[in-house]
């Protein structure tokens, strides 16, 4: 099996849908001799900020000379981004070799009467096997969807369970209230374990506290009030932070937006707690460098200047609000040229209302995924709030149109879906290289 055959096999399993539950992944990993049981894992769940928080965690550990696995989804430009060690993608030949091994175990499962694993279950198994073979020191494991029945939740004893901000998303699967969604996310909390959570909206906070108590787990809330903002602009932020007996002066991050500071504080709280418990060995300088060097493409990322071209993965209401706040507070521009593409299973009406209100010119396009809402449908909804829109179904044409419309002092922003901005990112970088 070569790399392209491996991708064909992996993506070919999409027809088996997305089934929440742990029976299949448990059996698949058993046939692989349970590679996950040999790994030290930091498990990360939440609605917004999972990827950024995971990147901060991995960056800090890497600065401590640890070998760090980072499992995230979705990818922006290349599938191998999902499975990394020290921020380097899994090599294509290694992915092919491990996929072949996993396929053989899947075939064995089918013969034994099990359901065919889903795409995400197969990718999760590939990641665990890769990290075991590579003998990583730690794995930062991002939940795919929800938590309780997500295939990553097959792990039994994480070093810490980290929960980032919870908001309304994937309601058709996780539930139609914040409490129901929080209950699914809190499903990663294990008995007698350690939990780090950002302070949540009350309905979600109550659920996390109740689950932690029921599981006899230690819950530490990220003390965001112990931070002092020093600088915040379109190039990043700096801040001070106090946690227990630890004081850090003038920490810096390159990721843009106040919400990214909160994500950094979440990672920092988790790392300092693990250090206090002697589960990691890191210096203050490791922490400082890890935060400063962390990158997470596609999140308030500036791709070009004059005009400024910004992409952001905001794909739900909370993400859109963070984007709007950053645009208003951190960027100077004459007009906002806003490109958007949205998936049909999101809170489309609310997202469109929020986005339509800020764009001087709206360019509506279509993310390259079957769940995308058709641009004409979006245009009908946009027309209620803003008449100045253009429909360009092809993403490259949409980018070209934005550049054609914009003047040097304008701001171009593309947002609404991670599946959109990955293609935008690649096209813009190629265009300017």
C-alpha cells in the first residue's frame, strides 16, 4: 500500500458514517495490542480553542526536549497534518505502512462480525500505533466530536483532561442545550483524575463540576482573573500570569486575539499543575519559549499585507463573535471585504446574521465538502441584512474577486468553515510565493 492508496482506503470508509460509541475502536485497538495503553496522554475536549490549546501544550513540552505527539482534526491543507510529532507531519510512507496494518485488523474485525470502523476510528487507531512505534514521551490528543462517545475516549488514564470553552455546536448529535453538550464533553473525565477547565457559562460549568464530583476527580478552573494584559495587537499578545506560587512576567504569544490568551492560560494551567505533581520536568524558560513559538494556522492568521488578507476558522457563533471582536479591536482598515462559506449543519442563520452585519462587501463561496450549504442559499439569507454581496462558487475565484475589489488599505477576511480556509490558505500562499 502506498500513500495515495492509504488515503483512498481511509477516505473510502466515510460511507460507514460517523457512529458515536467505543465498541469498534476498542476491538480495533485490541487487535493492535492496545498501543494507547503505552502512551502518556493529555486529552483535550471543548467547542472552541481545542486546537490552539493543544498547540500551546505541545509547544511547551517540545521546548522541554520531549518527543510530543499531536493529534488534531480536521486538517487545513494536507491529511498528514492530523498526526504529528514535534509539529512534523507523519511521513507519507509511514502512514501507508501503518494503514496497511490497520486495514488487516479491520478485515479481521469484519470476519468476526463487528461493524466496519468509521473513518475517524481508523485514523485514531493509526495515530495511536504511530505514536507507540515512535516511542513518544507525551501525546496531546484532541477529541474529534463531543467527548463521551468519541473514539479518542477509549483511553483509560490520561495525565489530565482539559476542557476548553463550550458553546452550541453539532446540536443534532450532542444535544440542543448547553447542558447536554457539556455533559457529552465532560464524558472525557475519568475516575480519580485531574481536570483543567476554562471557566464556562453557568449551565456548562454546573455540569462539569457535577461530573467531576461524581467521578471523584480534581477540578481546577483556569484562573483567568490572575492575568494582566500588557499588549494586544494584530501580531499577538503579551500578558502576566499568576498561578499558585508561580508568577510569569510578560509572556508572549503570536496567536492573535484575546481568546488565544485564554487558550494559552488553559495550557499553562495544565502544564504548571503537571509540573507541580512532578509529571513533567520543565523550566520556566521552556514554558516561555513554548508559548511564544506556538503557531496554529488558520486562526486569525494574516497571509498577506497591502491589502491585509486574514483567514479565521470561526465556524460557530462563539467563534464568529471572537472574530468580530478581533477585527474591531486589532485591525485598522477602510473597508472590510468578507468572504464566507458555511456548512449546512451549523447555526447558519445566526452565523450569517453576525457576519453580514460587518462586511462592506460580502463574497459568498462554497467549502469543498459535501456538508457545505450552497452559495445561493446563503445569498438569500444574506440579502435580509446586506445587499452588497457577490456569489463566487469556486473558492479560487472568490479569492481573486476579493483581491480585485479591495484597495490597499482594506481588510480581506475569509471565515465560516475550517474546510473553506484550508483551500483559501493554500491558494493565497501559492499566489504570493
